[in-house]
């Protein structure tokens, strides 16, 4: 049974990285040390949306929800983070949260951030 | 003393179980700081270590497996791969220790778990990743990952200033203040070292998958698995300081050793301790000053 659990988990992880935004390093598929796109290299950014423009939101300590949004930024995970911040907002119209991953070109040495997911939630009233 | 040590090493399940429970007792990385998991895991580990033969009681392993399964479900997308491996091992031990031949069942389980974990690791580095075999992953890692600082300096000759610039650039990219940064320290030597590291890793992980998943009737291949796993443990974790992963592999290695070969279990334990020593003493960083 234990080997079957490992195989089922690893196959599911491959599907979630291919068809979804899961980082290859996580999800129990043993993809660690195979890709630049590891959890710690992903970037979580947030903005308060206002009629005058977007204001960067200073993120607090990375907690379970943030880690989930970074590792597997499906709409539900990203929105959960945005909703948490939106609930504490005193001004602005809403919160936008983005998850980025890094890429690397070994011929030029350029490392670039690439958008993986974005979620916007209106301010709670 | 010698007789006592032989007695301690006599049973694969005993040695492996003690190594696993010691890990749960000592490593917060494995238990996490969340008290809802840390507390029961530490209680189970202490009970197993101070109240033998509780360490081979299937009910205790079932309790460990239950806590680990809940923890795994909660942290599915964020927890490390070896925590999954330990979870499945605990499930396997809980079932194996109920069987008519616990040692043989535990051995078979551990062997398959090790083989499968290396099979998927090799699949990821080979066909599934488009950036591993061409050296791209290791080039980036040597240039930006402080855990590979010693390796980057010693083997790839990356200057200290370049690494410090790269750490700052990577931080800048992470803060969202830049869309792209250029990393310093690229060189033909770094490219060669990255390629060697990639191909060596792919080769040894593929070989480990083959020897651990080969049928027992393929005797020479089957017996080679111990030497290969010990070599992997002794070399890999000198460069990569994830001692809990290395220790877990050595614990599983002990579980699948032949009962008549206590010397192998001594080697798995010694290699586990060596892996801890690598972590406590950053040897490569000392070498480059």
C-alpha cells in the first residue's frame, strides 16, 4: 500500500505541474533540485487598488495561505490571500495579488520574473 | 561493548525505527512548529525511544502514520518530498508490523519506497525538466543559492563578489523592484561543472532506481543497492545540506538491509551521522575560506 500511495501522489504531482501551476519542487513528486522554479524562488506581490492608482501592499510574515498560493497558485489559493488582506483594508477599492516565478537564460545570465497567477478581490465593506 | 553493539544492530526494524523516531524527536523541520502536529509527533517519538519494544508496535506506527497523513493533507502543496516519504514509510511500517513476517514486509516496503522515490527524482531531472540536463538549473543554483556557496567557489571558481552581487540581484527580483536581473559569474568552467553535476546526479539517481526496483533474483544488481545508496548519502549531502532527507534515506536503507548483515546497518547509521556532520560543519565553505 505504501508504494502505491507514493506512486499515486507522484503521478498526481506530475499532472498538477503540467496542467496547473504547481512548482515541481513540491506536491510529493520528487521534482526537487530539477528546476529553477522552486517555491522559495516564487514571488508574491500585492497592491491596494485605488482610483488614483495602485499602491504596493507590504506583506506580513508568510503564512500557510501565502505558501499555498506560492506553491500552487490556483484561483482559490490566490483569492484567499487577497481576501485576507482585503478584509483589513481601510481605504482603496480592492486588493490585487500576483504570483510570479523566475526563469533563467544560461547563455546571457538573465533571470526574469514571469507572471503565473493574479487575483483581485474588492474591499470588504 | 562489541557484543552490545552487535545486539543493537541485529534487527533491521529496530535500527530503522530508532533512526526514524530520533528524527521526529530532534527535527522541527520534520514535525513543524505547529503544536497540533509537533506535540503528538514528539510524544510518539519519546514513547518509542524510551519504552522499547514500543518502537516496533504497529499501533504506535499507526498513530504516527495517522498524524503524518493529516499533516500531509494540510500541507500537501508546501511540504518537502521527504516528509511525504516518511509519511508513506510510517503507513508501510504500521501494516508491515502486523504481518506474519514483519521484518521481510518492512524490508520490501522500504526498498520499493527508496526505488520509487529515485525513479521519480530521475524522471524529473531527465525527461520532465527542460532545464536540468543542459546544466541550466545548476548554473542558476550555483550563482544564486547560498547553500551551494562553497561548491560554486571551490569547484566552479565563481568569484565571491559575483556571488554577493547575485544574492542582492535575486533579492531585488524577489521584491518586485526589477523585472529582470543579470547574474554575474558565468564562465566556461561553471558551465562544465554544472553539466557534470547534472549528469552525475541523473546517473546516480537512475542507477539507484534500477538497483532498488530490480527483482531480488537479479542478485548482483540487488546487492549493489547498499553501496550505491551509501555512496549517494556520503557524497550528495556534502554539497546539499538537507540533512533530514539524507538521514531519512539512511533510516529506510537500514530497514531494507538483510537481517544477517548488521555491518550494513552500522554503515547506514554511520553515513547518517556523517550527513549530520556535514550540516553542522560546512566543510566546503571552510575550504574556500
